[in-house]
């Protein structure tokens, strides 16, 4: 039941053109590479899109799918990756290991992201792209990981774009709500720790909260005000904290939208894409 609930809200994200990805052959300058093994784990796969006339100066986005840290994959953000390509932005859309109850939690998922970024850096000359100063972007749980990676890595991250991501897992209101709707299990898998209402929160909930790790990186936040999965207050809290620290950011609110940002609506989808692409072009170079 919980899996169906999560999928019903997660999977509509950017899912508009899921034809198989193919590498363009011949003398074409624009290239798409599918299912590159960037590491030694089964889920260490990524799709790399390289626009025509690229150089080391264009932005390069590391794109992370949603799915409550435990499901879905890179195919569910393919339409957005296509949009980046059409606007001259290079990207790598990655799969990461799924969180579980034993040995895969947020540090392991962050390690997958780091391995993918290293792979892209190592192939920068071959692909004619930058080898540092990437943009982190993600949807839902992927937005959480994009923020957390950007804030905790020692590598240079130029900008962040996050859609509907959880930002503050020390917020007991959010945790108690997650318990009521059956989402606590995936949060506990991600943190590797348990939470019980009325008891002290394990420090891992704070360590895995982007809002406690903030660095001076430009952030675009896009969130629906009626999100029943990740409450809009999570984005408002992040925006308020960035305000207090005088860090460049923008909060785009989609009034009345749920966790899927109402992307089935053409006007809304165009707005979301336009805001994200503009932010990346402005801050990711």
C-alpha cells in the first residue's frame, strides 16, 4: 500500500518521453550514452547526454531521480534530461543503490553520487566537458540527496536545483506525519536509525538533513503548496534558513500542486522547466 502511494506521486515526475536511450552514431556532435557503468555496484548506471557545440564552459548537471530512496530510476526524469539537452546543458542522470534495513543508507547513496561525479570528471576530456563545478539536481528523495551531497562534499558544486525534497528530518511534525501515512519505514532505511514519537531523535536524522549542513551554494527550490508526501513547509524552512544566511536562492511555489508539481499541465511544466534551466544557465557555468 505504501509503495503504491509513493509511486503514485513520484512516478509522474517528468515522465513524458520514455523511449529507450541510444547513443548517436557517426559524425554527430550531440551524443547520448545509456546505461554507463560508473561503479562496481549493480545499480551504478547512468545516462549521459552531451549537447552539440559543447565546451568546458557549459553547465554539467548530475541528475538524481526520486522514489523515496528505495525505488524507481533514472528513466523517470528522462523528459527533463531531454529538456536540458535541448537547452545546451550536459547531464548525467544516475541510478543509486536503494536504501535498506541493513547496509545501505544515506552515506552509501552519497558515495554512489560521488563515484558518478568522479567518473564524469575522469571522462571530461573525452566528452569535452568541465571536470569540476557541477550542478546537483534532484526530485523528491533525489532532491534530498542532491542537497546533502552538495553540502557535504569537498568538491566544487556551482549550483543546486531541487524539486520537492525533504530538507529537515529533525522536524518532529514531519516525522510524526510520516509515521501516520506509512512513510517512516523509508526514512528509517535512509537514516539507518529508528524514530519513535516522544523519544529523542537519533543524531543521524540531523546529519542526514540538508538544512543542518548548509554551504554557500545558489539553490533553486520548486515545490507544490499542497504536497501530501513532502510537506511544503520543508521548502519554506530551507528558504528561510538560506535567507538568514544571505545565500542566493529562489523558492518557486506551485499553488495547489501536489508532489508531482502538476506537471501534466503544460503551462506548469513549461514554468518549472524554464525556472530550472534559467537557474542552471545563470549559476552553473
